[in-house]
């Protein structure tokens, strides 16, 4: 797993999925706030 | 809510297990560590296929029953599928560079058809953004969701129909018992597939909840004055008609 190509593949895959999940959570929180406003 | 927490916990546990197994798997005889990219590339493919299949079913249900829940499920699933397809393209390029010597080959049927599918489904998401009225949006995108799915079998069988750079399917093949894969690679691959299916479920369920909330906000904001109902339909026969 020390190879830069393999590391890049794993970091990009799990990183992108984590960022997408985070974006959903942020959008959820923002819509929650605008509901209450 | 409790079920959702269980799903998220199971997803995180499966992802950690998939990562640990991938690290512990010995290097492949010819490709070395590069072969371990299979454990993220193939699960991403399966995630995308599953997402677009659910998108197809949701779109068909909407067209038959005019059920907005089915429309939201289809749209949420397709959005997650687009993320997985982007990962398929990126991990494929990263794997291709050290093993094939190229990042991309415009002559390869699998690469080009996958890229076309990615941009087609991006168009689906763009169309969804462009229409405000939920009923009009649902009808238009449901038609596109059904048409777009035709690309999934084309992408999958492109390696069988055209003999280009990409190798034939490893697991998703009729003679799966003769799959060209070492037994040591099977367990990490299966755990990776399970992890990505759980990821697909968790992301789609979350995106669906957000879609319900977005539609409720839209209805509260515009009421019956949504674009599709407020704008009169165009008629021929004017001054320049």
C-alpha cells in the first residue's frame, strides 16, 4: 500500500465519499436552520 | 432514526474492515500492490450500477403511479450513483497509468462508455436543478432516468462486445465460478463490495431525507405559484407566428 498510485486511489475514494457525506450533513443542518428561521 | 444510526455504524465498521483487509492482502504476482485498487474500483462500479438500477425502478414507478416518493428515491439514488461513477473513472485512471502506461485511452470502449454515462447522468442532475415544479420536474427526469439506464448494460458488456484495452469483467460474469481471481483476493473484495453497498444505502437514505425537506421548503415558499403552474403554455399564431 506504500505505492503513491495505490495510496492516491484509496485516499481519493474514501476522501470523496466522506466529503460527499459531509456535504449532505451540512445541507441538512442548513435546511434545518432555515426551517426554524 | 435508530435504524439510520445502525446503518451508519454498520457502514463505518464495514469500511474499516475493508481497509484493514486491503492492507493485509499480499501483493499480486504481476501487478504488485496496484491490484489492490480492485478493492475500491470494483465496489464503486457495483455501487453505481445499483444506484442507477434503483433510479430506473423509481422512475418507472413514478411514470406509472405519479408517486413523488418514488421520484425522490430515484433522484437521490442517481445522485449517489454519479458520485460512485466519478470514483470509478478516477480509480480506473489511477490504476491504468502504472499498469497500462496511460491515464486515459479514447479508443477504449469501457472508458469512453463510462465517461459518456457519467456526463449523461450529470445532465439528469442538471435537469432536476432547472425545473422548480415538483410534478413537471419528476415527469421529465423520470423519462430521462429510464432512458439513461440503457447505458448501464452498454458499459458493462462493452468489454465483451469490443476487445480493447480494458480487461473483461472479473466477478459480474455468467461463469463466476471460473472468475480469474486468487482466493486471497476474494474476501477483501467481498467485504469491499459489502462496505460500498452499505455506503450506497446510507448516502441514499440521507439524500432522500434532504430531498423531502427541500420539497417541503419549496412548497412553503411558492405554494401553488410554482413555475410549471404559473407560466401559461406557449401558443402559435402570434404576430410572428
